[in-house]
């Protein structure tokens, strides 16, 4: 279930340490390491409600180039002045019938994904807007969170479903012991819980699909929409 407040690394350790280590204080960092492995795998294997957020990205745009802040991995959908815009990959500019290679704000209605580029020493995802973005325009996007290692006790754990995290931790333990059969069984339980949580949270909601499906290893929803 959704938590009333975000779960921190310290809270997760107090509640779940026994599924990864015998040391409740996690002196050697075993729990933190394994929890990071679990969350990274969950981020890679699907789009989850806790990992996606609707954000005003206007302030991230400069001269028609949107550079996502480090905490975000991708923009799933975007609207300029409440008008949805299609996001295409960079290769679209080189296709027959495509817009051709264009500079930002040169003209058009598409947004082009430029991928990850080094900006001020960090690899950040960038997007090129072919249409002009004026100083008074508002741009909103659905953003997918980037996996960032949990380090400090106050770091927020997302997703924070205890059942899913418990089974993920057990899956990592059996994986490290060379027991792939048990590991896969616990991963399945982990994703079953996340899928059921998603289905429950979305009861009565007609889901749209503004983006292409994401691959999903364990079976289940291919995107959040």
C-alpha cells in the first residue's frame, strides 16, 4: 500500500534488515548494498507510480533545449501550453519524411530526444524543442525518476512497498548464494505485489498511453499508462 509519508533508508533498515543481514545497525553496509540492488532492478524492470511524477519543466529549458535535472532519467510525455507534443528519437530527423536535421526552435511541432549528454560533469538527459518556447510558455512533463544510490539515512526509498522490498531482498540473498530458482521465485513475488498495488491504485481510471511501451522482464505492465 502507499505509505502515509515517504520511507527513509533508516526506516527501511529498521523494518527489513533481518531479510538481508543479522546486524540491525548494518555496520558493514550489507543491508544498504542489497536494498540498492533491489531498487535498481525494480527501476530497470518497469514504470511504477512512485517512480513517475508530473513536473513543471519550464525552468529546465534554455534556448529550446530541455536538460533534465539529475534526479530524472527520462521524460515520458510533454505538453507545451497544455498542448501535448510528440517525443521522437534523434534518428527521426534522419528518416524519409521526417523533419530533417534542425536546430532547436527552428520550426515544427515535435520534441526530439537527444539522449544523455555530459553537462557540467554529469550525464543528463536532454530534449530539443523544434517549436519556439517563449518566456511566458508553461511546459509540463511526465518524468521518470533516475535510480540514485541510497547513501544517507534520510534518503527516501521509492517504491516503498515493504512486501515487495522484502521479497526483493530475499531474491538477492538467494542470487548471491547461487540459487537462481529460489531467487527467481522471490523476484516473481516482488513484482506480483507491485503489479497488484498498481492495479489497486488505478481502479476506475481509464489509462492512456502517450508513450511507447517499456520492456519488462518479469511479466506485467509495460508502462504506467
